[in-house]
């Protein structure tokens, strides 16, 4: 990590514009309602805790942790989008968010109570981002904004500055379990159904055994598969999926930081 901080955004930069920035692979189909908890009691508890947080109009904090594909990003993106749909302020930051989209402390202090500051992939924050986030967390408390973060480990084990780890430990910290095969099958069928077709047993089996276990990555691939089927005017089959992956092998690549266990 580097300790050199990029120049902060100009004071007159529009935070209203910045709040609508979402990751490039964000899928609008990923909502709180369709987060599959499966048989995992810890996932059900985490989802309920998130719903409770979003109903608050004061500062409260929640940290979600778990391995790659456990649904952390899904929940953070969906939470921010849900609040924005209600007309409430929400901002999602990740280690890949450009410095120009990171708010100043003053930006948070001017927001109405009940908004949300969310930070995904906390374990990958650079030194300058950690410094910045420390100030933003304190501002969120003062402004009565909720704080939601995710990482691959419990807060105390994160490779971050000690005082930031302490801040992330102040709220509730809950672990998410990765989806089992039944949940993955249900999600894949839902994604196909949303696009007007059903996955054959053969295609579903191929996806279960050959593709990433990360549901966020599968959602991106399903969107690309749908566009490819429409463009080629061919039904969704295993040969068509193989053809897509041969033309766009990047769809098989892991998500940013996935190889590190996110």
C-alpha cells in the first residue's frame, strides 16, 4: 500500500452526484429482498441486522465479514440503493473508488440524519484511504449517519491501522457464510427467470461445476449471457455459453481481489 494520498476533491464538488456512483459490475437485480440466506442461520441474522440498521434515523454501525462469494457486496450495494430509492442519502466506497468520489468530512456533516456511509472490501484499503475513512467514520457518528462495512475477516484481524480497526469494532460484527449449491442454483434460476427463460438441468449443472462460486460474478456473467443470446438469436444452452466464454474469457476471471480471499 502507498502512503501518498491523492489530492482531495474540490470543495464545491457535488456530493449529490457522487452518491449515485456504484461499482461497474453492480447489477440492479441484486436487492435485499432476493438475497438468499439458504439454511445458514448466520446469514439470516445478518440480513435482519441490516434491515434494522436501515430503519434507524441515528448513527448505528454494522460490519459484515466472510469469504469471497458470501454476499457482502450484494448486501452493501442493495442497502445503498434501497435508501436512495427512499430519497435518503447513501454513498458506497470501495478501494477502487477514485479519490475524486471520496467525500470530505464537511460533506457528511451537512447530510440529514438517517443517511448511510458504506465501505466494501475494507481489507484492501490503501494507507491514504484508511486515513480518510477514519475521519469519515467520526463525521458519520456526529451527523447521525449509519455506517456499514465489509471485509474478509473480523475487524480485529483486518490489516488496517489500529484506530480504524477499533472504529470498525464499535458496531455489530456478523459473519456471512458462502452460499451452498442449492442457493447458487436458486439464484441462477432467478437470474434466468428475470430475463425470460429457464435454465435446463444440463446448463445449470455446467454453471454449478465450471463457473465462479461468487454470486456477484455469476450475476455479471448471466447479464452478458443474456445479451449474447439475444445478439446471436440462439437459445440458452451449454454450447452457447461455451461460445460466449471463448469470445469473452474475461468473464471467467476472478473479481478484483478475489484471489486474496475476498
